C-alpha cells in the first residue's frame, strides 16, 4: 500500500511515497511559485497616480538639466525631485496636480492613494505650507523602476564620458560664426552668459 507524506523545505515542496518496507518509491520536487507582479498589485487609480508622478519627475529632471546648461548653478536632486502637489505662487496648478486633474482623479481619496503608494515604498511624502497641509511627493528608485518595467519605456542610452551635448555643439557653432564674421569672440550678454550659454558650458569645452 502506498502512503503519501508531504514535507516542506523552505520554498520547495517534497512529496514522498513510502512502500510497506518504508522504501522511497518516488520523490517529486516542485518549486512553489511566490512571484507577485507589483504592478498588478496596484489598482487602476494607484497605477495612474504613479505614472503621473513619474512623468512629472521626468519633466522636472529635463527642466533642471536645461537650466544647469543655461545658467551658472544647478540644484541638487534632493531639492528638485520633490514635486509640489498644489498651486504655485501665481495660483496655477503645478505639473503634478494638473496631471491628476486632467485624469479626473483629484478628489478626497488623493491622500489615501499617496499613502498606499508610500506604504509600498514607491514614493515619499512630506508636507509643507503654513498648516503643513500641502503634499510634496518624491518618487523612489523602486517606483521609477516599476513604471519603467510596466510601461516598457525605453531608457535613454547613457553617453560615454566626455561626449558633447547639444549645448556644447551650439557653443562651437557660436565660435565658428564669430570666426567667419571676423569678430574677436562670442559676446557676453546682460545675464553674464556668452552667446546665451553658461560659463560652465564653455569651461567644459576648454578643459575636457
């Protein structure tokens, strides 16, 4: 007579069948599936919020890179990655708030949605304002990676160190234009920039 006996070892399931003399007749090992899709674990509303936060984060990053290339100073990511969910000083909705409004998802459940995403470590939330009631949202690397994977967005190829960017080529074009026109160089404007480009851009061309 075959008597089944089940034993579990961590993530593996072992099923042994013993004969009357207690000899092993057969052994089957099956790995238990414990993989859970974190994106599928979010409801549609939470997915929409996370994508809106991600898109606002990417826009903030692009704006910061452009500002750093055009002006003297650049801010650390710890400053510009925090996204205000509210209105600016002119009464207009910030990019994140506008995205949520355009989705038709701005309602009293917003706080609960932020809390659910924060519990899953997909975003960070802190508050500002006179009453500490205006949310500041920051997507985490885990949240950014999840949106990348879920939307199958192609990441931009990282250029090798020393590669000239668009603004560097514009600076070179300014120099060439000044040369063929017989000018002594690129003129400084009222904002202390040369040819509309930051001093940092010119230093990169000089020392790299």
